[in-house]
């Protein structure tokens, strides 16, 4: 932390609005022969005499070794290791070259937020790849982030999949966040599908073989973007890249990285049924909630999950899909021990992380989406829905620099759309801890879909035990 503070102080001095942006050019070489990647960079930094660089965070699945720096003529520069990265000392402004080796812990990424490299493919979230200036620090200083250009040197026939803009063979991240907040993949056998819908272009890159066809996945992605745009306004970014690869057996995950790269790492036997289709809608809707608008986690994860379920069911033309997903959330919610003592926001602030299936922000958050939607519809005599509230909040987020909508503002919008009925539901479900019941979920589903959707019959708690009755 001390090094970060020092960096801030060093940058604060020469701060000037007319300062031309520094430039930073990376070459990343993948040899295709192991789990290591070589990186070289040249940075032209106009101000100050020290260059401050942050390393990939711990837990990113990569480690940096053999870091060294020199001037343009090859004379070594002093490098100091800090808690979070490196400081390169130089005697005057001018180009600095640095290089490092990046070792991957895993040959195959453990999930969509991880990194993996082997002899046939690369998948990585981009913050795991770069030793780079910290964009947060630059923003704090009001200093323009370097203009970044990237070139990947890949084994023969490998193709790169990334959400960055390209200028011929060179990639051009738009900002430090764009550099460090995306996902990239490369392999010889990526199959690329391009399309456009909902006001945005999209690319679906698929490798490996699963139980479903590529076209089924492309249809699903396209539907998620189209229905998302119909409900919440045009896709908030000009282009979205979906990377679908096979991961390890038993590990399945999807995530939006940054603002425009969706990773879908699914296990080899994966089928494109309700669960994965719903996940895909969920990740797409993060372009709006989590991308264009930030809020408390129960909204960003849970309400997004509800919208994803409702839009997926609408696309399938079957409200039973929505019901199945809501009742599944209810079953998980019923297993959360703190459901009657802790609000979703208290949980998010006291128990960050953890297994999604037993977190209120996901499970109760999804039910909160359903119950608030139903209450707004009832309270407004079917003149408003939760979608109206979401659109209004998205519009407000566009005017906030942080894009963050406080919980109180969501509550006000809910009450305005659905009157006292919705305000009462808000108090019960969001700011309160009263238990949510199966009857309430069934009633809300009836309001939202117009049809009766009773809960599925209870499944045997433990079929294995039942199949082996105890011996007398
Ligand atoms: Zn999510």
C-alpha cells in the first residue's frame, strides 16, 4: 500500500490537463509449448522519473517472474519490488522497456474468472496478464491513462478472441479499465460467429464439443441481447464478445468481465438446458446491471437473475421455465440459516463472496425481483412493472459518474411505480427479514404470468438412502 501512496504523490506533482497521454505497447508471445507466456513492453512516460506498475492480483492464476527493465538502448534500470507491483527508476523522462515471464498455475482455466494456458489454448481474464499502470490511480490523479496498443504473437493458426478494438493486427484497448477488465482467449480451433441485435454487434467464439450445436448457442446469445434490449433499452456497449470453451468436469461458470466480454466456461458434457441458458441470459443482462448501472448486490445479482429467468421463459414461450427457476431459488433460500435475521444488503457487506447457492443476495434477491414485480403490477393496476423501474434507474445511472444507484433511490422508484402495495413489499422483502413463503411466490408468479404455476412436488430428500433401506 505504501508504494501506491508514493505513486499517487509522484503523479500529483506534474498533473496538467494538457499533458499528452503516455503510450504503452505490449507484445505477448505464446509459444504453444507450455504454460508460460513472455511479455515485453515499451512505455513512453513523459512525466516524473519513476514508473509505477501493478502486478496481476493474487489469486489471478498467474505469477510474474524474471521482471526486468531497461532504457531504449538496453541499459538496465533499477527495479524495485513493491507489495503490489514494481517501480522502475529512471533519471529522466523517456522510453522505458520492461519484460517478464507469466506462468499459469492451471493448464485449463478453472472457470470464467480464472486463467489457463496449455499447448492448445489460452483463456484468461485480462487482469491476470498485465503488469501495467493502475487505472484507479490514474483516475484519482486525473492523469490520462497511457494509450495502449497490444500485439499477440501466437503459435501457427491460433486465432485470438478479445473484446478490444483492433487496428489491423494491433489491438487498441480504449482505457486502462478496458485493458485490465476483459477476457481473452486464443486457440487454433475457435469457431467465430458474428451477428448484431439490440443495437450492438456480437461475436460468439466457440471451441470444444458439447451436447449442443454452435447454432443453438448463437441463437441463445442473440435472443438474450434482443430481449434485454427490448426490456431495458439498447445494449449499452457497441460490441459484445462471448467466449465459450470447455473447462474441467464439475466446473461450470459464466461471467461478464469488464463491460463487454462474457466468458462461458462449461464442463465438457454440458447441455444447453434451463440452467445454462438462464446463466447466459444472466451474463448478458449484466451489460445493463453491473455494467451500465451499479447497485447493491441483491439487485445486480438477484434481480438480474429474476429478469434473466423471466426473459428466458418468454423466449421459450413457457412460463413454467420461470416458475421452475423461482421455486429452485426458494428451495435454496429456505436452506440459508440467516434468512430471517439478516437483510440482503447486510449480508453483502458482512459476508462477501461464498457459494452463490446459499447467498441471500442471489437467492432472496431473485425472489425479491419476482415479489417486487408482482407488487408493482398489482399496486399500479397493471400499468407498471419492475422493468419500468429498471429503465428509470438505468437512465439515472447514466447521469451519475459512478453509475451507482443507492438502495434508497431504488426504493423510491419502486414506491412511485407501484404505490403503497409496492412500498409495503419493499419493507417486507428488502429492508426487512420476514420469511418468504411458497404461497407468496406462487401468487406473485400468477400475477406476473397470468397463469397458475404451483410449486413442483417435493423431491425425495436423499434418493440414495431410500434405495438402500437399512437392514433389519
Ligand atoms: Zn452475476
